[in-house]
C-alpha cells in the first residue's frame, strides 16, 4: 500500500522536470510536506483536454478517491489506494481507469515493516525514493465529485485521486508485500492519454518496479505521527 508521501520540491520545479504546466491556483513555490497523509492535497499530472491546452498539467487533488455517486467525501478516506488487479472490475474505479488516469507526484514515500510476527504493532518505518533522484510518478486515478446539497452550477466540485498499488518489487518486498505503481517517464503520456481505452495495454504498465528503481533507508518512528512534518524525517537512522 502507500499511505504517506514526501512532497517537498516546489511545484514550479516539478513542472519543469515533468515538462508540464501548472494548473491555475497552484502556488509555484508551494509548501514543503515531508509527511503528507491521505485526505490532504497532493499534486498529480493530468492530460490537457481543451484545444490548445498543454500536453501535461500539474494540478491539485484531494488524496482519497471520491466517486461521483458518493453521498459525502468521507468515502474517499477508504480509497487512498486502488489495487491494480481490480481496476477494471471494481465499480469505484473502472470508469476512472478507462477515462480519468493521472500520475501522482512525490519525492518519496514511507512504508512500514513489522519486524516481529508476534507483535505486528511494532512497525519500523522506511523511506523510499527513486535511485536516480528523479520525482516519483505513481499510477493514479482521479474523479470529480459535486456536493448533492449544492447547485450543480455553483462551482463546488471536489477533485480527488487514488494511488494504484501492485505486488511489491525487489526493492520493497523486504519491507512490505505491496507497493505503489511507479510509471517511467517514457510511459507518462501513454498512461495519461484519455483517448487510450485498451485496458490490456494499460495493464502492462501496472507491474512492480524492477530492481534498482528505488533506494531506501530506515527512518525515525517520529514519522508515525502525522503532526511531525520536517526534513529531519527523511534522515537515515541506524538499525
């Protein structure tokens, strides 16, 4: 799974690295988040859909997918991750998989290992990043949700997203049995293309990352508390 990310690079720099334009309202400098939890705002790449729009747009989404049929946004609290194996069949994800794919951007992510099978609550946190230093681009899905208690034309639309996960690759397997799907730069446009509806071809992009894609190290348990949010959380600790 993926339940906490690090997103500290300014949006303006991310946009340059990802060859994208910033969506309206995005602060180019942003606010560094070293321990960003679900239900808060994340950045994701989407394809430009309007005539003359850029090929890629970096926009803000609430982390936790809220389907259009949801009665309230709290449904998204349980949809922070979507299993790659069931995207095409689960009602909450299948329409977005076909038409509304995104790439959730992060500098890194945290995962926890349970070192003692008899004491599963004693978990050890690890920090993962790309070994080549580039931003991480996770396969994601996004949706629009409108509050049924407000008029459709008042602009109160919530845009939310989920991160797609798959079985762990060799860089993650020693810590956790699942991992976010890491999409390589050469496949960004393929994943984002709203005109691509070949779910079989899209499914080939949902494989575990090969060995050497990610680097990791153990970090301080302070990251367990979402109230802690500073660069020191990324520091390696012995053990």
